[in-house]
């Protein structure tokens, strides 16, 4: 009970600071549906909002196309020179870049599919494809890094001669290409996990290429051939660290976890503090896609249905303060003879 009171105080004092997401949302096409359920006169209302965001473009097709052309061309150049120069660091970076090309393709396809309209078969459309794409990219990147790390470990005891100048020049080109590509996705990285995956791939590539340049310079001046596979291992470690959070976030969304930035306890208290509400149950919050959050909840209001204005206000507040775009709220009267079977917390 004390924890509940503490959260209430937190709501009153810090709601706008702790929970508010960027205010650049638009709302349109609001509609309400009320239904009666037997003698309990339960009513459910569904508020839907347009999910466009003004703080980042919703279509990154041009960025994906340019990024694919640049990176695919660079992969072929880097792999060729890496093979010719006997540089495992350069080949490691080329393999990583190749995984990024595939990652960009997957992210681009998911970005297109997520905009498909709902149908009688897919009532939410294909929004979840963006979550699956982010999860695939994270897992695929870790698999590629594992293979490259194994090759680097195998070469450590017997490093091969490396053409230092070639490594430096090719990797320097990679820094430029990867930085340009990353900048094209920069505006959407905070609002879309799928775009964030693409951004992280490109940004990490720029860092990795910088590491390859350092390896080439070191070999050029010291002739320490072991530096090449050693730098490759360091590079792969950096990639793993950067990818781990992406894997966690995408896996959580795929498992219908509450999205990052939304506190279920605070949302529950907000709903419980609405006028006339005596109980909140069957509260669920999950990600419909990498950019949209949905909520369902049952509110018990013994005095009767408060009307559409009440519901519209709640949905507006959920949207503005918590970033919840798609809210479905059912109103119940709390009739003891017809208790909702979903009321217990352990029932889903």
C-alpha cells in the first residue's frame, strides 16, 4: 500500500517530466464504440489515433536505397583488398559490412510492410514486421561477429603479413561511407527501433573502420603482425556491446513486454485516479510495432458510464503523456453478480 502511495505522489509531482514523450504526435480519425454486455451493461470504448510523428520522417526509403548502394559497393572493394592484403581485420570489417547490407535490406522491407493497411486476416496490419526485422538484425550480427572472432583467434598464433597502406586507405573510405549512411538514419533512431538498428549498424561500422585504420598504422610502423587479428577481436567486442541492447529491446518487444519509456505502474495509477474509477484490471501495454504502443484496460466505475468525453480525454492523455497511440478501454459497473473473469491479476 505504501508503494502505491509513493507512486501516486510521483504521478502528481513528476508526471509531465518522467513520462512525457516527444510531443510531436498528430491525432486524427478518432472514433468510439460502446457495447452493452447483458445485464451488467458493461461498455467498451476504443480510441484510435493516427500514428504519424513529426519529429522524424516516416519514410526512409531514400536513405535505405542510398545506404545499400554505398555499402554494397564498399563491401566488394573492401573484401577484395582485404584478401589481397591478407588482412583479417579488413576482411572482418568487410564481413560486418556485408551483414549490414543484409540488415538494411531486412529493415527496409520491414519498414515498407509495417505501413500496409489492416485486413480481415491481419487486423493490425504488418506492423510487427519491424520488430521481427530488428530482432533478426541483432541476432544475425552476433552470429557474423562470432564467426569472424573465431577466425581472428585462429590467426593469432600465426599472423599473416599485411599491406598496411592498403588497409589504411580502404578503411578510411569506409569511415566516410558509413558516417554518411548513419547520418541519414540519425533523425529516426530515437523513435523507431527498426531505424535505430540500421543507424547502429552504420555508426558501429564507422567506429570499426577507424579501428582498422589504427591497426594499419600500427603495423606500418612496427611490423607487429599480431595487431591485425588482435584489433579484429577488439572490433568484434565493440560490436557485441553495441548490439546487445538492441537484441534485448527487440526481444522484449517480440515478447509483448511493456516498451521502454513506459512505466506500467504509473499508467495504472493514472487510470485509477480518474474520476469515478474504483478499480483498474486487465491492464496490458505492448508494442504494436517499433514505433507504436497499444493499451487495453478495464475500468470499474460503479456510478455508470461517464460518456465519450471522459474516454476521449483519457486516450488523449495516454497519447501525450505516455506515447500510447492505440488505447482500448472497457467500462464496467462492478456488478457483484457479474464479476469480470479477467479481474484477478493472475488471469490473462
